[in-house]
């Protein structure tokens, strides 16, 4: 049975209004999507999709920031490397001055003048170490040194001399008597690295009273007027104090007076008078944990603890162990000993700087790899997030057009439905 005419309830108009409201809501949602470019604008659009895409976007943002962190770290590293390069150039200049001062053709006044420049250059090394910073963070003053490993003491024959009577470098019972310093070792226990020529061995100590200072031992064949002997002289790099051994050593004898270094003297003769050998002693440096000077931590990834650590030790003259380099120090029997020792000290300092630059450079390489990984991860995660949240514009445009037509038609039909109820008035005519 069909529905009769009614003026209390316009059921036809109500049905039209219901559909019109639904279409208008859908149209409003599509308009919001088109204007934002997103399929999901609120949790009501897709609850699980919103949660997943938000987590993905969080990771994307974190990887992008980590990439920016790495770039800042690279910039800081370039500042540090530039300063270390300048310091290296300064040390090379000091070494040149030491080589110049080592020539006995120079007078004491000449060496004093050379030391004047050396002293100023050492001050510049300290200034660079103290003032080099990035964004207010000091780089080379040791405030971010972190853990620094132990440096074992060692002894190294830096300049030996072939003896005239044994120029064929003969070896007897494993001992080389072809050189003035036939063999060198440390005569206690521990980790004293000994280098003789191209050979290397581990002999004795790195702690206690042994190898506690940097210094140079000079062996020189002299004519005493009574005999030919070897005189041993030691210079303390830190104090510049020169000690001359009261004992004159005969051929094939053993000296062990300075810093517990045992030296076997070769077989020398009158023809060897003036022959000189130099032996460099490097002190032990204990490992440093530096709890109050932690290393730099660079957040190079998106997650907690995803960091790369870099400790940069101080590069001042004290840490480089060159604060008391003095090319003017001399003694009556060895006027250039201070300059010779300075050459060895600068060589050690240069090696320290080169190791520091290599360490920073290696960390920069690692950071750049992390940066590439961050960028790749951010790109891929952004694509995944886009697949979930972004709007299919073509599909949404088609839906928008359809809904526009439905709303327009619904509005027209609603007007007709409202007018339809007026037909009841015809019954009263």
C-alpha cells in the first residue's frame, strides 16, 4: 500500500535531505583532502594508517636532522684539521731552525737568535690550541680529549755511524760491531720498544723510574790523549740539563747510565775519532680516561645511542712535549746537542699531530658514510609514509566531481520534494 498525501511529515523530502547531507559531508572531506594533498588528515580518516605514517615521518625527520648533525660535525672537523695543518707547518719551521742550529758553524749568539724565533713559534702553537673552536666548542685544548691510549716508552737510534775498522758491518754472536752503537736495549722489565737501524724489538720498561723523561744520548769517539774512548752525554728534553758520564767507555763495553738504556759499544779505533751516534729516548705516557673532558659525541643516526665518538687531545706544547725545546742549549764537548735533541722532539710532536689528523680524517669518513645512510633511509621511509598518507589526486578529483553533481542534483530534488507537499492545497478548492 503506497504512502498517501501528508503535510505533517514530508517523507519524500526527508529521504532527499538524508542523502544530500551524506553527499555534502563526503564532498567536504574530499575538498579537505584535495586542499591538503593528504588522504589522512585526522585519526578518523584512518586510525591505524595515521599511527603508522606518523611513526614513519618521525623517523624521516630524525634521519634528516642526523644528516644535518653530520654536516655540522664535518664543518667542525675541517676547522680542527685546518688548525692542525697550521700547527704542523709551524713545527716544520721549528725543525728547520733546529737543523740550522745543529751545525757547529753557528756561534752561540746565532743559536740564541734562532731560539728567539723558536720561542715565538711555540707561543703560536699554544695560541692555536687554546683558541681554535667551532660554535663556541673548543677543539684543540683537550676539553674534549676523552680516552687517550698509553704511549709506551721507547728508545730509537736516530743516527748511527759505521766504524772504520768494521765497515763491513760484521756480526759476532748476534751483536753488530759495525756501528758505534752496536746494540741498544733497556735493562728492566716492561714494554720498552727498542729500534736499532731497521730492526725492532721489545725489551724493557715503560714505568717506574725507567724512561720517565724524553731525552737524547750522544755517543762520541774522542781522543783523551792517553787512549781512544767513547764519551756519553745525555740531555733532558724537558729541562735542557746536560749530563756528561764520568766514565769513558772502551770498545765493546756496555753503558747503562742514563734512563736505564743499555748500550753496547762497537769496536772503534783512532780512525773513528769524532764519530758520533745519537739515541733518542721517549718517555712513557700513561693512558688517560679524562672523565671531566669527555670526547665529542656526534648523533649521526635517528635512534637513541646512535652516535659516533671522537676524542681530540690537546695540541699545546706541553702535550706535544716540546714546551722546553731549546736549540741554544750546549755544552763544551757538544755545542749542538740541544739542537739535535730538538730535532728528535719535533719529530715526535709531528708524528703526534699526523696521528691526530689521521684519526679526525677517519672519523669524518665514517660520518660521511653515516650521512649517506641517513639520506637513503630518509628517502625510503618518506616513500613508505607517502604511500600511506598522501592523496591519490586523480582519484580524489573524480570523486569530487561526482559528489558536486550529486549535491547539485540533491538540492534540486529537495526543492521539488518540498514543492510536492503543496499539492495538498488542491483538495481545498
